[in-house]
C-alpha cells in the first residue's frame, strides 16, 4: 500500500480546465525517472502480458525516484573522496 492510500489521499491527480484527472501510468513513470512503459509488461506463466493501470500505479507509487537516488549517491561519493583526500594530506 503506497503512502497516498495509507493517508487516504487517493490517486495522484492533475487539475485541468474540465476538472481533475488522474495521472497516467506513463506520466507516473516519467515523474519517477523510469523509461517510458517500464511497468507496462510483466511475465506470467512464461509469457509477457500487459499489466493493469492499478498494478502499474502500485509499482510507481512504491518506488523511489531514480534521479533522487542518483544525486544522493553522487554526493556521498564526492564527500567520501573529499574526506579521503583530506585524510591523506594529514
């Protein structure tokens, strides 16, 4: 169960001139930094089958945004390198 469901916030929504609409699976994948249609297919009994939007919603809703993790790892590596350099000079 993703955070929106636990907090009873409902599905991700986008305001439009005609009201509010849900984000599409493709939009959710792009917001998370995944390639287009990353969650569209799954293997079932050895065959590739298309997943429902609700299954794709759960997968993207429970995921961690790839660009955020990439940034965090780069920062950790940079700080680690800077600290290693200062220890070598000491």
